[in-house]
């Protein structure tokens, strides 16, 4: 390799001056005055450092975050919630981040069974009074789980509602961090649960009919209905990712919940659709990994 020659600073300065002078003339014309020197632009604000050890956690969302059907049939069981539960079998996100004693005092669950994305802004309006350092969001399954595919929340409305939720949070707490979980793969839950006779009986009570009605039917119409629900879930996840990316203090799970392959051990023994205690623990692992990486 050829050695670099040492060029005296004085020569460099003369060459630089000459080049700048020529460039200035070319830019404005030979007889035009040189442009006035503009003030230097301020440096962009640095991206805030993500705090892997928040001191408080709030959860919002739907039945999954309430631990619905994880302990008893058709009942909430918040102590096994992936987000804020106290059960050692789950080791919730709050417990992993704060420790058991602190989590009992500095984590709150405002999720509501049956809630849709339209309900999340209201949940956050309550949650911000706690001034949490981290908000965990899991919502969207009920927007797809409707009586029919025609009643599913439109993608445009889903986007507007999630943006409204984020705006509610940011108006009150501009520096609070947000973890956003993807909507689960509902079609995979149908594939797993349809093998259980008890689960299918519970499904008849009205659990996610757009996906779960006529669970044994494999007609073209039934398959198209399920595919329509699945496409909508995937569109919701795209919205969650896109909106979250616009917020410097928001982390999306990159589809980890959607991609997780819930098996029979991870599904409720009561309805074979909602997460079991084991399933809640797997959700807690995903959330903790996303928040701390």
C-alpha cells in the first residue's frame, strides 16, 4: 500500500478556499454577489434511550390481558395476566421488570374483557392518572371476532382508533414508553381448538363467531370466511406496527405474538381459544424480551 504524503495545512487551506470560491461563483453566476452565510442548523434531537427498567407498568386491552378463561370457565383471572399478574406460574411482565413486591404496588390492569380498539383510548385516559413509565397494549382480537365478517372493524377505523389511543397517552404523558403486542393468529387458534369437543361447545356461547362458528365445516364458504378474518388480523398488525414506528418511545413486538404457535398446553382447558396459564406465561416472555432487548 502506498504511503500517504503529508500535505501542509497551509496548502490545504489555500486549495479549500479556491474550491469554495469557484463553487460560489458557479452557483450564483459570475457577476452575482456571493450568497450570505446562513446560520448552521441545530443538530437533530437524539433518539431517547429506551429504559429497560421502568418503575411502573399499566396494561390496557381485552380479555387476554384479563386472563379470561385461564382459571375458570367464562371468568376473568387477572392474577395470571401476562402483563400484570401476580402468579408465579406466569411471572408476568410487571413482576419480571419490577420484582414481585414492587409490582403489587406499581402495576395496574385497565383491560376489559370484550374491549375493542375503540375502547382503548378510554382505558388509557384512566391509566394515565397512575403516571406509568411503561404502558402495555394488547388489543384488536375483538375487532376481528364479531358476529360476522361484515361487522369487523374496518382497517381505517382501527388505525384512527389506535392513533387516538396514542394521542390520549401522549397528551398526558409524552415520555411514557409503550409496548404493543400483535394480534394473535386467530386461525391457528381455530385449528388447535377444533380438535376438542368441549371447546367447541363453549364456542357456541359466542366466542369469536366470525372465526369459530361451524368449526368443523370445511366448505369453500367457511374457509373464505376464516381467511377474511385472518386477512383482517394481519392488516391490524400492520397498522399497529406503522403507528408505533412513528412514536420514538413505542416498541412493537414485530409480530411475535401473532407468530407464536399456541399448542394445546397454551390454550384454556375451558374454551380452547384464550391462553391458558401456560399461554399467559409465554406471552409474558415475549413482552419481556421485547421491552428489555
